[in-house]
C-alpha cells in the first residue's frame, strides 16, 4: 500500500496523540433516541410488555429460531441455560479458558466445575480436538464461545456432544448476526445466549437474549426468567391464575431497552456492512506485515460468516507484543489486549484442581493478541492512521 511520508505523518501523529482514537464507541443515533422516547412516552418501562414481545418475535424471525426471550444480559442467559440443562453440584462443563468470566461464573454458580479447554490457534475458539479427552462421566455440557463474531467449529462439537449425551450451550454474546455454515450463531446448539451490552455490535446498553428451538427448554425458560412463575402461560389464557411453580429469577428486559434494541435491529445490516468494510481495509493495509511474518491476522474460516465484532492480530512473541502495545498507545491508538485466561486469573487459580496442567497454547496466544479499534463511527482516515501506526510500531 501507499504510505504517507514521515513529514506528512508528523502533524497527524501529534493530533492523534492529543485526541486518541478510542478502542470502542457505541453506535447510537437519533433514531435510537426517538425509539427510546416513544417507549417512555407510552409508559412502557417494565419488562415483558408489548414492545418486548414484538422484539422477541422479531429475533425469532431474524435468526430463525423457535424461541427467543429477551433477558437482562447474556450472563443471566448463560446462568439460565445451565439451570435448564440440569447442571448440578459436582458436574463438569467444558469451556475455553480464553473467554469472559461470565461463562465460568454460570458454571460455578451451579456448584459445577469449569473444565478448561484449549482454543484453536487460528480462531481463538474452543478446539474440538482438545474436547474429547477431557470428557468424564461427570461431564454435562459444552459451552463454545464464538470469539470476535467468528463461529467455533460447531459440527465436530455437536457430534461429540451427541456421542456423549452432552448439552451444547453457545455463548454467542459476540455472535449476533453471524453464521456457521449458513445458520445463525446461538441457534445451532441446544441453547444459545446473545449480549446487547454497550460494547457489542447491536446494543441497548445492557441486555441479552436466550435462544432455543427445544420446546421443553423454552417452556422451562419462560418460567425461570419470570421469577419461577407461570405468568407467561397465564397471560396467554392457559391458566386461570399465576403462581410460583419452579425455581427462577428476575431476568426480564425493560421495555425501554427493548425499544432501543428494536431500533438497533433496524440498522443491523448497515452496522455489519460498515464493520466489514473496516475489517477489509485493515486486512489489505496490514497484509505486508503479515507477509513479512511480523504478525498474523485473525482468520475467518470458510464455514463462518463474521459480524466483524473484533479485529485482532497475533504478534510474534510477548516482548514484541509489549513494545507494540506501548507504541500504539504512544501514537494515540487505543489498541488493547483481551482475556486473561480464566484458569490463570486469581479466582481461576483458587479453584484449580490439584495437578492442574496449564493450557500452554491458549496462554501463549492470549499474551500475543492485540485488538484494534473497529466500530461504525471509525472513519477511513482513522483506519489508515491505525495501519500507519502499526507499521511504525513494527519498525516498517
Ligand atoms: C460480553 C460477553 C458476555 C457477557 O455479556 P453481558 O450481556 O454483559 O452479560 C459473555 N460472554 C462473552 C464471550 C462476551 O463477550
């Protein structure tokens, strides 16, 4: 690619140093504001009202799944999925260590044991080849995480699960509007969880969804998420009163936030298109660094259609990572790391069984991963600048 000379780059450098390019900006506009005000003016502030119901139907149609429930967040959706799966004290659940704390929390809250699995080096998603030998008679479920909006390789995972009678719960927090072999993420396993947190592609600030096409799981979910009552059945006229029928919690999303989410869903294609353009721009601009062996760009395998949630590169080693991270920050680009593998985090270390063997591949990869800014508001000029900054950081 054509790069600006140092003389031209200098004024830009100082400008960005005083006003750094943020790592993330939520994508909110005037239509979102109007949608929120409309719900407010209609007095729809509680959960499970007409807006929430409409958005749930919309999610079902958009993502081709029989049941979608709006939830307070993705963490609660994962907790509910494990409750429905009947995960009990002493049970084991397979999960990558390279993920957000919510995954392991959901398991630990059931009194169950997270069994950490390596990630594949090209996608940072659970490595199917590392699953089988970690299965024991106590294994109940597998929780693949679709990192960066790129699908974990679900076919072999579903095959292993069927063979060992395990339940698959997809953490599709980052996978809204992304696909695996033509199917939407979150709809392929037995249950799935979405996040609409402000850091995600489609957001209502705090929010999530629980997805399943299994009628029995759906019936259970609609009770659990309404405090363990049969309120939903009562509202459908299937019961003449409603009462406490099962264990549950308060997981229903406010209609105010559902209205905001509805407005975001209107923009889903535009949001994905802009993110895709930035992703392509980065790939073209960093291709020479990859060809020179200085970094490796996160791969999108042929089976995956990404939503371009994260753009990341893997640096050659930890020392180069440290230097690159500092150099990017010094140039006014808020590039950043990602997860500290859960088994090496303070709480993970506390709950490790005796003789625990480190996940050496995951730990190595996690220490070399650098995320670059990607969001619809990021301009082409800013992307060019980030590409320049990466070249300078790597001495090119
Ligand atoms: C964001 C995220 C979550 C948590 O989502 P919340 O809606 O904030 O609870 C869980 N897992 C992964 C992989 C995430 O990226």
